[in-house]
């Protein structure tokens, strides 16, 4: 899971946020500053505020698959 942001088209200085399973979906829609959401992590996005990240369940291990190695084309 990844989270990206982009300047909002509807409000000056505001940001739009979107989550997706793969970063390519966000890049195609103009999102940048893409961040991985870690296992057991919650993301809280309040209107007009930057996202907050909270580890709600301990991360036991990290086993990335082939899509998570950050290939860039």
C-alpha cells in the first residue's frame, strides 16, 4: 500500500491524497511524494492536515514481493 499527494485543483494551497496498492497508479494520476505504508500501520488524514502515521500493530517481518523493489522505467 502506498500514499501519494498532489496539489489540489479545487483549493489554493490544499493537497489531495490518494492510496493505492501500487505506485504506478498514483504516478499516472499526477501524484508524487509517494510513501510506503508499512504492515500494521494506520494512516489518518484529517481535512486540511498532513497525513499522520501510527503503528497500531507491531510489524513482525517484511517480505517484499517483486513489485515492491522500486523499479523505475
